[in-house]
C-alpha cells in the first residue's frame, strides 16, 4: 500500500502539476480502480487536491516540501507592502491547511498589534475573508469534508452551519472572488480578501483588515483583487492573469 501511495505522489512533479485520473493511472501503471481509491484517501488527508482542473498536490504535501509556502511568501511580499502603503490597513497572507487558514505573513502599522493573528498561527478559514476567498474556489465536496462536524463560532457573527457557508461561498464567486467578513473572526474587526490562484485552484489568500464599520473596505476591495491577481501572475505567468 505504501509503495502504491508513493508511486502516485511521485507523479506530481511540483505544485503546478495537474493530472486527470487517466493520466495518473498511465504514469503509475496501476489499475484505475486502485488509483481512484488511493487518490480519494489522499484527498481526505489533504495530501492531494481535486477540482475541475484535475488532481494536484494538496496543502499537506506542499507544507511538507516547504518550497510552496516559501515561494508564495517571496512573490507576495512586495505586493503586501504596497497594499499596506496604499491603504494604511493590516494585510495578511494565508494558505489553507485543511479547513484552517495558516498565516504566512502579516504587514501593518499600529492597528496590527491589536489583532491576535500572527505569522504561523491558524484559525478556521470560514471565519476570515482570506480563508473564505480560498474556500470559494474549492469543489463543494471538499468543503463538506473539511467541515463534517458543526462549525464552531469565533464570535456571534461567525457562520455556524455548512448550508449558510455554501451560500456565502456562492456570493463570493458571484463577486468574482471578493470575500468580506465583519466581526466573524474577531469582534470589532472587518476584512476583505481575494485568493491567489493557479488556473481555478486557490493557492493562498490576501486579506485587508481594519476596524469594523469602516466604509473603506468596499473602496479598497479592488486593490485587494488586483494584488491577488498580481501575485498569481508572478507565480503562474502561463495562466495569463
């Protein structure tokens, strides 16, 4: 079993590799049913992701290899700093680890010290703008697997059931990927986020945070979307962002 699992993981040469079930079977020379069964197990454990684009390495595989997060952070760093300079607000960069967001970077002024988020910290993705922006581009079945149990509340405004979450993710897709949250993760804090994507798959999320009630989030939302596209273009120039 371990040998077959290793054969399958080895066909994904790097974080940009996208393969169909047929292609994985051809490269491993394993029976189609065996490949399908093992891939489903790897998806449940976040070693592999699956979407309309096919199969690719999941968050656990990228974190284990280390290079993915390092490259994302390096590509995003100048964009995050520019976004902070343009808005004066706190900027986060995060990636998915199952149903959680893990912060890779945090840029901000005095308001940053008031936020409990920290580089390397984690929290439920469904409660943050950056996390929701990434979840919106996943297959709904994957989101369901992330949150098989009832969603826990961070505040009284946190989404607490999977049906409402799917409705929110649909609204985000309807806004071409822009996600908002107001007091869902921390009381008194509001954020707008957008996903960094490879083809149609989320790779990371950028979010801009400030005091709840600020009218500036809507005004700055296009800057967040532009920042996410810029980093996507740096990481994946072949996509044509």
